[in-house]
């Protein structure tokens, strides 16, 4: 069986991955808080851990992997969004507005992540459907002396868990000095964090032994992962920004409530994303949602390939240049992978992914395999002519294995290639217009040849005349509607 190695944040080492039960490999990834569209940085863990899910399914069998990713649908930002709608005159109740906002956002999330080619997790629990499990876990933590109630709040007693800070390598006293903690009069210690907080009549709330209230964010993941994956499971993953305090708090809650379990054995964290070398921010004007890019005409598959070009453990830089290269490459790959059934992936691609999810190396291997496929095509063309190479069994079986290797990274999936069909039609149209322009010039019909040239410029097609003839490419402002109206 393939040996998978993963860099475990908990031990800071690359370790051989040994699942607790190979018949049920269990993965938990912290999901989104559903108040707005996912931005480009949010898409990175989705795609990276989708590749991990695909690899685990390949190695252990699709029916032997359980992947849970939650939706946080109770949160101050969601409440604020709903309250803003109510303040703007919406006559509906706050509960209705909150439900509408979270349902709508979950719908967007699914559409956008589907467009990136991510498989849906096995289970996607919504926090509001697991409030009972959260209350039970909080009661248990109080009974065991790890939590206490003050003024309708329940707080976790951080100093009761000696290993607190081990994941991120911080001491409790350093963290207090760093002052990323909220001081409140009802806390025994400034480090203590909220498990439950009171809700006023205006806000969503649930009845509990401590009055009407709502859960803190951290307890959601601890309760839902326990209910769906058990007290010990294999991998817990998320963005590096969640390592502290969110993941430290999850560990403290889960290990104290279920000391018989190990919680998660392997912790994986993906690094952050920048845009053209700068931190993505609304004030810099370089803030994009995944939807913004899709609407601008970046195929989801292209966005996916750009993410996978950088190892998850390194900061990645989104650039237009990378997107353009990915598009060109995928266009060629799709053209020569043909309509074959996906075959077994090549071992060098499986090995690259098994080595701590080295997607960058896997893409390098895919390029080598593709070059071999093109060499085979040229050889076959010489043997049997320009038409017949594509129907040869040796070509088709090589293409099938190339396709199967791409699919392990979630590339070249069925149903994701419409962009290249549309591109092929657009390319054909441009080629035909350039022929028309050449004919018009030859016939000294300069009005017609200038009209074609101006039309192409207006449609965002970049044309360069060379001694060998006209060369062209899609400009960044390419507009298909204008192309077809020339
Ligand atoms: Zn979480």
C-alpha cells in the first residue's frame, strides 16, 4: 500500500500517516462562517484538502474515508448582516432573516466550491443543528472542573489544561503578554474563553441550563467532530490563521471532555494567500471573492491549478500571469486527453502527493507525462498519418493514464471543461476573421480589413502581424459578445 507522509503541526515533523482504522479514515476541516461570499484565500484550504480527500480515497478506497466540514451558521457577523436588513425596513423576523442569509450563503459556497472542482465532504453539519451536543459537552466540562458559569456566560478554565498552547508552541503567559485575549470582569483568568454566552431577546438563542444563549465558535467544532467522527480521529485541518486560538481551544475542550480519546492525531495547516505580492485587502483594492474571478472569466479549473502550483505549507501568491499560464496549459491538456475513460494514475503523481501533498511536484510530473504523450503522438502521426493517431489504442491508453493522473488532483474533471469548448469556438471565430482580413487586404478592400482589425481590438483580441502571418492571443479584457458582433 502507498505510504502517505504528512507534516504534522502537532509534532512539527513529517510523519508516516497511519490511520486509526484503515476501513474508516476520518478527516475534519474547519468550514466557513456563512455570512458572505468565500474570498480567494478561503478557497485555498478547500482545494488543498480536497486533494488530500482524493488521495485518501485513492489509497484506502472511496467508501473508507469520511470527510466532515462544518458550516458555522451562528455568529455575530451573521446577526449583524440580518440586523442591517431589518434596519433597512425588511418586515420579516430576525430569525427568518438569519436563516435566509445563511441558506443563501451556503448555496453560494456550494456553487463556488463546486466550480473549483472540490468534491462535497461526506458530511456538512450546520452548527445550529447540533446545539444539544454542544450544551451536553459544556455541562460535561463544568462537571469535570474545566469550565464555570458566570453571569449567564460559561467559560473554559484554560489553566486547568496543562498542555494548552502545545499546538502553536506558545505558553499561556506569553499569550497573555501578547494580549490577544479579551479581558472581562466575569473571567477568573484573562485567558479563559467563552463556551456559551447569553442572547438578548433580539438575537438568536437556545434554552440552556445557563439561560437563553448561544454557543461560542470553538465549541461547535469540538462537539460536531465528536458526534460525527468520535473522540479520536485521524486528521484535523484548516488555515494557519486558525491555529491559535481556534485550534488550541478545540484541543483543550475535546481532550478535557473526552480524556479517553486523542482528538486529532495529525494536524495540517495551510499557509496564507497573497495577490500580486501583496496582502489581499479591501483597502488595497485587491480583494477578490472566488465568484468575482469566475465572473471575470477565470475558469474554476484554472483557479484550482494556480492554488496547486504552490505547496500548501508555503505562502502562495495569486498572479494574473500564473492564471494565464495555467489556462494555456490546461487548454492543451484538455485537447490531447481526448474523450477517453480515466485510467490508473501514474505512480510518480501518487508518490508526489503522498509526500506531504506535494502538489507542486505532482504538476511537474504531469508535465513530464504530457510531454511523453506528445512524443507518442508525433511518432504515431509519422507512422499512420495525421488523422489516425488519435484512434490508436496505444495513444488512447496513454491518454487515459494521463487523464487519471490529472483527476487525482481534481483537474480535467468531466463537466468542468465547458470553458475550453467555448474557447475553441472563439478561437475558430478569430482565425476565420483573420483570414477574412487577409483576403480583404489582398483585394485592396481596406475599409473591410480595417473594420475587422478595429472589431478585434474592441473585443480585446491582441493581434500581432509577423512575417509568418498574424499571431493573436486573448487579451485580459476579452469580450466574446463583441467578437461575435464583428
Ligand atoms: Zn474548527
